[in-house]
């Protein structure tokens, strides 16, 4: 059962990453509400992408830096919701990258 799930994730990994990317852009720029379910689904998709593509922790750190840049830039345009979501995703990516680094160092 687990091997079948791994094969399924590996087979559709490009779609998983694409859905994650589109979902992230939607959540930051177009979703005007804070949705815990959307964040949870996107985090699960990101973790599946990490395992299926064997992504390095530095990719997550790059996404964290981009999220921080979005937050910083939109602060000047008084877009508080985008700024808050960018900052939230900064911490999510930072946390996942740190956990991934600890797991990789073992």
C-alpha cells in the first residue's frame, strides 16, 4: 500500500509541484481571507514535492527569502493582507527548511 502511494506521488510529482505553486500564488495575492485549511494543504503539497523531487533545504530557504521580499515590498503599498501572508509563508518555509536540514544531517 505504501509503495503504491509512493509510486503514485512520484508519477504525479510535477502536477503536485504545479498545484503547490499556483496555490501559493493564489493564497498570497488573491485570497483575501486567512484559511488554515489552504495553508495545511499547501504545506502538505510542499512536503510531498520535497520528498518526490529530493529537493535540498536551500530551495526552501530561497522560497523563504522570496516570501520575505514579497512581504517587504508590499509593505510600501499598504497591502497588509499580502504583507502578512508573505511573512507567514516566510516562517513556514524557514521552519520546513530547518527541519529538513536537521533530518539531512543525521
